[in-house]
């Protein structure tokens, strides 16, 4: 099903493999010219002839000189054309693609000129029409622009090759019943013309021999600009340009990489800040900017159909997913905010922090030094503020929120499947399968793999990579990934050593600096160490991330993946594995390792036999995990938005000023777009990666920070508008491409959803102080009227300071100190061994983990089973469309046979074919 108006829309791309046979077909394609196109012949021929002379040849004709060869009624000089013109000089043929190059005299320029001459000649042989703008006509006086137009014959030929779906009948399926609350949502709606720019049609794959079957109102607008640029790009990536070093060379990507061309891009249809003067222009870029890309429209829904129509399904599905994810975050953010407010309102009633802050209790408890030699004994009430803040996140609401998020993530993934199924139907992607992309070999694979073998499916000879070469490449790739992962772990250990080394320094500075005394209750040595270590860790994360992105692309290119899908999947797994370790390793350390392997006074555990392992605050490690998570997550989001918005803006600032200041006849549409940033084939990959890493923060560690979904919600509201703004205003128009889902990211999200249940259960059990408090409440509290009173004293063990092997500098008049653990006192026969309460708490923690995991997993699987992946109305619509399409095609075949019978063009077996076709029609109606 497709939403189309007079300008009909695209659908699938099931590409055939570009074998040598396909190359021959590509080059030998000769378009037939209709009478209506003959008038354009002189221009086409003249531009073709001059084209072979232009590259690097000072004697070639300029574009102004070329116009002298054009009949007077077709001449439209550039100085009389609007800067927004997206047509050839005849004002009729649309520019579907633009190639640019600079004539830079050097030792390689002659070779580049030969490549361009051969490449452009082969493009013309394949049926494309070219027109070149001489460098004298360019704004900088250095750049040539080769404009490419695909005539009707080329479009219909490759529309069949790419299996593009086109309209055959208006959709007669009634719309779903309107939601009663739609009137309440009207402030968030966009105009109907923006949301649904084209009507609905039933569609079928295009076939050249069935042109009268399709709703072709105007050949020039039947294929939308996005379909046209996709077809042209398909030809560009497979067009040869000669033989070098005994190997056949082809493809625009290789020509871009070796500097033969500087850019290749389709054109935007107009300027984004004002409409085009051309009455035939749809001004879709302007509409997207005004209705979607401005931040003041943040509360409005996204025009997904228009995004898909202008940029293609792959970009459309990303924004659909991002918008749906943001909508679902609203519920999680509200619940998380209520959990945070519960902790805020009950902070004064928290007995643990009261006892810590009480001078008669916390003020009288002397704690053991937190480091050897340089650290002194300290009183428990110095951690009063951190213990109060810890209650904001370490309370009974945390348990509820952890369970809620385990269910929320399931609802998000299941409802996204339903939303995705609806988009697949509306965007004609129902029959589109990723397996069909396996036929689309990467041009790089075809160029680098010289050996060939028969494909068992297509029975055609195609390139392949020998097993030995593949094994060597995978070994190098695996070793590289392992090395960089080890580098991350090494950097994390370095940060841990930083924590261990500077704590004593912070303690000494804060004790001896008078100006810090007023805030000593708020800024403790533990907090200062945690914050500075988190910031240092964030800087290291950003540096390693910057370096590894380049390495990941390099090793993926080295593996020579066979298809585009395989390339993206391999790169995705490498980048995600690295970033998973890079971003989450510090959080895993604080959550599950810090304070767990400390030992006890007199028998501490040391890292590398030198640095004493870190201890948790008496109120627990949860507040430190919250600090770590907040700094890394918020820092990443702020840095990401700066990188995405400001950097492209700076690069384009000068170009944009020229676009606004120069006269219209001196700064053309192709020059404006040339000065914009390039949206690479990995552009969406990094957008998905950013959001999936964020998804990990709000699911894997959400028990420690209920406000994480709120931060993610605010970031995503900004992210949608930043991404849309930069795509619409700062980047060249991407080549349209197909995608029916978010691909391998779906499986990654499913894996993280399962892992999040486990991590949150362990955080509640081992990182928070909830289970020890519950055990004390129900089993060890001596006061029935105030069950939690005495908990702090109960959770601290006693140590005789004379037993220290490494004594503090300031010994003082202290006989005993306290430390966080459940061990017998020094006078007991089992002194410093774990008490029974320790084992009871450990058993309760393990029981809690098992029960929570099973409860959440049962609910998750039940919810997933209850919610069908495809809505019932979508299933009915798909069946209806298939029925109508089959019926129309069968009737068409029957009518064609009838015409042949009436014209007396009978042949042997026609009668049987006629009877069989009638039977198909009747069977289709019966079904």
C-alpha cells in the first residue's frame, strides 16, 4: 500500500547482483526516443560531446559555449535561471544526480581525466543524459559540475530490475475508526497535507510490458525524486571506468576515494528557509523545515510519510523508531519521577540517615581509616549529607521501579513490533525481506574478489573470497577487537588506581584547607574522589571512542563483507561490543565490585599488592553508582548534541552566508548543496548506536537512578529536532534506500532487555542497602515500636586498633574503631569471622534475585505472548491488498489474451492459456 498523488511513489529494492553480465547490459543499454523526447536530442548530444573534452582540457567547451549548440527555444542561460532550479538548462529535464570535480593540474590529473571521460561515456551508453557546468560558471571558479538526468526508458528499465512497486488502483479499504480522544490531541497534530502528502494506492511491482496497468498520469512525475536518485545511484555504483593493473574498475565510490570526483549527491528540491519560485516544485524540504526541523515544533508529531517520501524508508524508519521510543519514555519518566519524589518526601523519616547525622549516635562512632598511613580515624556523622541523598534513590520505591522497568521494556519492544508492522504495510514493505538484499553485492566486494564461483541459488558466476583469506582476515579482526577491549579494561583499572591514590590527598586537603571547611559536610573526600574519577573516566571514554570508531571501520573494510547488510551487521556488532565495554565498565565496577572484596582492618585486600581496595560509604555504594551514571550519561548526551549540531553548523557557516548574500544567478542549487556536509552511509549507524547506548543506561542501571528515563526523554525531544534540523539544513540530500525494520539493533535491544532484569536484581540485592535493612527489620530488630532504630550500629563491626599492621600517623587515644561488615568482635572466639547475620543477608539477597528474575521474566513472556506482533486491522488490509492486486493482474492478462484472439494473433496453446487464465481469475475471486 502506498500513499501517492499525481507523483507516484517507490517501494522495494530487491537488487540483482552486479556480475559482469549485468555490466554488459548496463553499458549496452540504448534508450529508445519517443517523438516528445526528440526535441531534447540536440541538447543531449551537444552536452555529451563536450563532456568528453571538459575534464582537465583547457580547450573543452564551457557550459556557456555549449548553449550555442542548443535551439533558441530551449536556451535558458544560467544567469536567467533561479538559483533553486533543479533542471537542465532546457528547464524540462530534472537533475537526478550531480557529480563534481576540481581541475587541479598535477601528475595524476591526466589519469583522472581519462577515468572521468571513460566513466561518463559509459553512463551515456547506459542511457543517462549528462550536462556539464564549466568551472568558469562555478562560484569559486575551480569546480566542474556534471548534472545527470535519467530519461523515462532508463527509469522503467531499472524500476523493473529493482522491483519497485507503483500504484495500480486507489485504496478502497476504509480508514480505522477515529479515536474518541483525538480531539484532545489536536494541538499535537500536523496538517493532513503534511502528515499524508499523497493518497493511498494499492501497488504492484513495476513491469515494462504492463505500463498501461499502472496509474501513470505524467511520466515526468510518475517516479518521485527519491526513487529517481536511487535508480541513478544504482547505475553509478556499477558503471565501469576502465581497466587498471589488469583488473576491471567500476563504481562511483572508488572514483570518489581516489579523488577523480570530489562529490556525488542528489539535489534538495529547494532552499530550506523559503519556497522555490518554480510553481512545479513541491517544496518538501521547506515543509520539513517549517513543520518538523524547528525546535519550537518539539510538541508536534513527526510527518513520517513526508520524511519517507523525501529521504527514503531507511531514514523514515529511524525517525519512526526514535519518536516511538521517546513517546514510551514519557511513561517511564513519569513513574521514575514519582519514585524520586517519594524518596524526597520520605527523606526526613529515614531512620538510617537520622542515626548517622545524630551527634549522639553517628557523632560518637569512630570509623576505621579508609586508607593506610595518610588517612585518620573519622566520625560517622561526617557522611550525614551523602546518607540523606542516598535515600533519594535507595528506598522501597527503587524496588518497584526496577520491576516496572523490566515490564516497560517488554511493552516498548512489543508495541514497537506492532508499529513497525503498520509502517511496513503503509510504506509497501510487506514483501520486502532482508534476504533479498543478499543478492546485492557490495561494489567493493566485487572489485577486491577476483576469484569466481557459481552461486547455487542464481546459478551464475559471482566473485567470492577464499576461505583461507577469510580466516586470516577474521583472525586479524578478532585480535584487533580483543586488543582494544583490553585497552578499555586497562583504562578502567587506571581510573580505579586513581581513586585509590587520590583519596588520601583529598582527605588531607579538605582537612587542612580552611576555605573548604564550610562545605566539608557536603563535599566529602569520598564524593570528591567519585566525581573527579567519573569525569576522568568520561574523558577517557570519549578519547577511546573517537579512536576506535576509525579502527572499527578499517577492520570491517578489511574483512570485505559480501553485502551491504552483512557489512552493517559486522560493523554494528564490533562497535556495540566496544562501546558496551567502554561506557558500562565503570558502572559495572561500582555496582558489583567496589566494596565487595575489601577484607577487614588488619587483613585488607590489596590491588597489585600495593593499593588497598576501595570501600563503600556507610550508606552504601548506590549513591556513587548514581553519580557515575549521571556524569557519564548526561556528559555523553550533551557532548553528542554539541557534536551533531554545532560542528556541522560551523563547517557550513561560511557557505550559508554566501548562499544568502550572493545574487541568485551566481550561486546555483548544485553549488549550494555541494557546500553542505556529506551524510555518509554510516550516518544512521551512529544515530542508532547513540540511542542504543542510552537505552542501556536507562535499563541496565535504572534501579540506581530513577531519573534516568527523564533525562533520556528530555535529551530525545532535543535529539529528534537536532537530527531533523541537521539533516534538512546542514547535510546534502542522502540517497534514498530501503529498510523494513531497524535491523540488527532489534536483537541488541532484546538482549539488553533480558540483561537489564539481571543487572537491576543484582543492584537492588548487592549495591543498595535494601535487603540488609529488610533482614534487620524482620529478624534482628530489638525494638518493636521502632524496628529500624539501631540498624546503623548493627551494620558496623568492631576492630581493635592495636591489631593494625600498618598504623595511621595520628593514632590518638582510640582503642576501637568501626567498619562496615558483619563480623564477630575482637573478644569473640570467632573474632573477625562472618556472623550468622551475614549469611542470612546473603541468603536473602540470592533468594531476592531468583524471585525477582522469575517474576519479571514470567510477566515479560506473558505480556509478549498476549500482544500480537501485527495488528488485526493491518493483517486484514494486507490480505485485501493482495487479493485486489492478484485480481487486477489476472484480469489484465485475460484482457490481453482476448485482444490477441480478436486480432487473430492466435498461436498454438493460446486456447489452453486463455482457459487457464480465466480459471485463475475465478479462483482468485473465490478465495
